[in-house]
C-alpha cells in the first residue's frame, strides 16, 4: 500500500527533528560548560555563591525602597532621648558615659546621634545602619544596592523606620517590670503608634503589608504587636524568640505563643548581629596557643541548657578556656585576647540559637564551633559557612571527650584554610560605614548591602502573595503555606 503522507512532509518533519536535537545538544553543552565554570573549587571567591556574584556583575541592578512616613520621635528622636538619660541601669557602660559627656558638654545636640556603645544594645544596631543608608543623600549612595524612591507606587518595598530594638531596650532599662504590660509602657505606646500609622497608609492597604520591612533584631522588639505585622518582611537575627511558649506562662497558654506562620525563611531575612570586637586582618594573625575558647554566661534558659552541660564537660579540659563573663569593658578586652589566641571558638545555643559571639569570632579569625541544632544564619546562599566553621550536633557535643578529640584531628593546613576563607567573608558582617551618625555611603560588600540583596531575592514571593490576596473572594481566607524550620 502506498503511503498517504507526502514525501515533502516526511522531509520537513525529519529536518525539524534534526534541528530540535541539535538545539538541545547545544544547550546541554552550554549549561555543562557554565556549571563547570561557576563551580570551580579553585576560585579565590568560592566562599561566595553564584547568586552573590550575579548581583555584583550587574551594577544597574537595585531594589527600590520607599521610607514610610513616621515622626522622628520613633527613630533618631529615640537616640536623643537615650543620650539625655543619666545612664542605663541594665548595664553600666563607660563608653556611653564618655559619649554622653562629650555630646552634651556644650549643650549641643547633633542632628544624627551615634548609636549606643552599650553592648546589650549595640549588638542589635542593624536598624541604625540600614536607615542611615536610606537617609544618605542620593549623590552619595552610588555603592548601595537600595535605591530610595519618594513615591510608594514606584517602590519594590516599604521600609518602616522604627528603632524597635532601641525602644524595647530603653523600656527594659528604665522600667523592666512594665515591659509585658500595656498601661504605663512607653515602648508599647510607640509600637502602637507605629502600627496604627503604617496600617492606615495607602501602601499597606494596597499590599496587606507584605512588601513592608520591619527591623526586629532584638528578640523582644515589637513584642506586643507581632501578630499585626506578621505579613511583612521581618529582619531578625534568628527565630529563637518566635517559636517558644512564653516561659512566664505556667499553663502554656497559646495566646503567649507566636504562631509559626508569622516567621519563615520564605519571607523573612536573617541578618547578622553587630560584632562587638575589632576586626583582625589575616596579615595581623599570630600563632594561637589555645585549642578552644568560650566566654559568656553559663546559665541560660531554653536551648541554653545544653550550654550548661557542655560547660561541665569542658571546663577542666587541657587547652580549653571557659570563662563566665559579661560584655562590659573588662570582659571585652578578655574576649579580644581569648579569641585571638585560640584556634576554635565555641558557639553553643543560649536563650536563642545564635548570638553576636559568632560574629566576634569571625572578625577575630577564630574558627567557630557551632553547637546549635536549630540555628539559622545570615546570607546563606551567598555564603557557605561550612567553608570556615565546624558544625557539631548536640548529641555528639555532649559525649565526654568527643569534641576536644574531634577538634584536635584538624590539621594545620585545614585550620589555615578555614581562616583564609573567614578573612574573605569578614567584610559582609560589618555594618559601620565610618560616617558620623551613620549617614554616608555604605561599603558595597558590607552587611547593609547584603541585607538589601537578600530582600531583593524575596520580591517574586512578595508579589505573588499580594496577587493571591487580591483575587480571593470576600470572606475567604487563603491559608499560608509556610515551610518553617
């Protein structure tokens, strides 16, 4: 039987199939070559992922940020109030007393005051540096990944300029007993003012707050209104203050629990603590005599119970220094000496999974030993922490003699490589831009820019969430598919 398909059709089909095969082969070769190039382990920048280098290769790329309209009393005005106080009763700070004396000896208040040096507050200073970047004159912001816009309709995100940490810490310093109450709590009054102003804006109503950014680095920041700002992008140091039932609630009342749908790696950004110790450059590094060092409080709550057990296991181990102390002036100098003289720095969980101790270790080129099973770290996907840190499970860490033996197995070459990698990433954990009041160009490779880049990565999710919310019928609630860890 003769074929019913014309010969010309067979020829065209064959040509099309051949062309398709050649196209697929070409694309495959291209992707194989690209993958080989980007995964080269000998690259001097291998600690940074391709996603980080992608940003630096496109100088015109940026995130458009609108600054919500809040009164000065909720940000820089809080600094004015802090420096007008006699002192902070929670922790006397000699450095703050010197700054306070210098600032007001001539009765002149600067337009943009410095952030406190009190370590309990300084470790959470991200709010200050991020706003300082946005407050910098446009002509001086060439190195910033964020581009400030003056119309919220043009913005990718809306930044809420509330110094939530400073507000909370001032309340704890002046009247700690009032912190969990609402009546007579100045911090709560400020939280309420911020939420009412922001939620009443057209920008919030347009997006349901999903494109708004709050800086909540202190675990207790905006404690009373967290449920109301849950849709927003939250900049937090970890999730340690969000998943636990309030320890004060004897009956475990669920009203004291922050729901898992309020924080997630999908929408929120983990940011670094502000380090408290001076940076040690690789060229300044000297021989280290101690195997492992830790300085901090032995007794902590929640996950810190592991710390107490580890302390008892390690306190008498040769080559290990365990110091109980607080970050006052004396403790700071001890920490500098201890971290710079040690090969490894222990980082066990405390009240929360992480602390500024980790970033002090990195800036001191002391290899972090991280014992925290639920830790979340800043800039993951841009930085591979396993290149310069040792991760140990809690189960292994609590075995007698196990941890010290494990650390002694690392060769000098391995430890030198860890420190070389650490030196490469030190800049991305630094906030300070070196300008008075924090107003000035940010370092292009610093912490602020990396935070903006991480928020930029959230934009597709933010836009999708806004669109999904708009299309839902009235009275219908679309569940949040939140894969929280």
